[in-house]
């Protein structure tokens, strides 16, 4: 066996695995921040997380978060941590609204994921039904989609963060809401996500998963979590979708 053959066979196997995911999907569930756009491309998520932590500490709640949660640089981790300790409280509602306002500000500088817009339009054109299943606020998703003239590709199927924060991914709640509303069996759907929590939610819902990993760090996280099919760019997904049309 030549080295060229050795290299070609894994590529062919990956392409075939990707093709199978795409051709079987009648419903496509998209995570938002990552596969659709980089929401915090110009409005750093780490800074948002720091601001949320400072807001809590300014109210004398320094001890509410562990050191790991405080250093996470992930606003959703901060929000979930508060909700676990004070579920359903006005404090949680206020922190969630602060995060939503930061996300809304971020939409003005959000960077579209390469090939996402044409892929969304192509999948819609060939008859697939699309939904957003995200931990971001649905208000944020609608604002961004409207700015890209993509609302009609998803509406009304946008399932985002609610006041019931225990339903955030990796809980499959938003995926199950989408599947139920669209009358889809999990096996007929495909979830596109870029984090282990997306993968775990898809597994819990019984939905096949495609990992989007824009860099090696993201890919390692997804692979270590158990993702078997990942792409570094949505371009091959677009090409296969067009070929399958």
C-alpha cells in the first residue's frame, strides 16, 4: 500500500460519513454562536464573563462562584452557576437580562461563519427544514438572522435560552422542542454544533451530530468528547448539499 493510498482512504471515509449525515437529514438543527456566526468576534465573550462576575461581586456576592467558574471566561458558565445556587430568583433574571443585552450589542460586530449563509439558503432551497437550538437568547438570534436576511430560512423555529436555565445545553431541551414542533423523528435530523455541550445534547436527544471545529483546539475538544464526524469548514457540507440537490 502506498503512502498516497494510506492518506486517501481516511479522507474518503470521512467524506462518506459526512455525505451520509447530510443525505439522511430532513431537519437540520443549528447551534448559533459558532456554526452560524462568531457572535463575539468583535465583542469578546471573555470580557462579558468578566463583567458579569464583577457585577455579582459589586453586590457582595464574591463567594457565590468558585475560582474555576470565575476564571472560565464563559458567560453561560457564570449564569448557570448563579442559577444552580439561586434558581428562579430575581438576581438570576437580572443577570440573564444583562447577558442578553451584551449579546444584542455583539450582533453588530458578529462575523458570519464562512459558507454558513449559502449553506443555510441551499439547504432551505432543497427542502430541508432548519431550526436554531442555542444557549443564546432567541432575541439575539432573530436580530442577527434579520441582519443577514435569513429569518425566513428558520422562522418560527428558533429555540434559545429561557428563564429555565437548567434547560441550557447539554440538556437536550431546546433540541427536543425543535423536533416536537417540526414533527421530526430524531433519526431524521442533524445537529451542527461546535462544543461538547452541543454533542451531549444531541446524544441525549438521539440526533446525529456534525461537529464544526474552526481550529485544532475546538476539534480536540469535540473529538475527546466523542464526536466522530467533524469539519474545519462548512465548505464541504455546502458542496455535498448542492451535489445532493
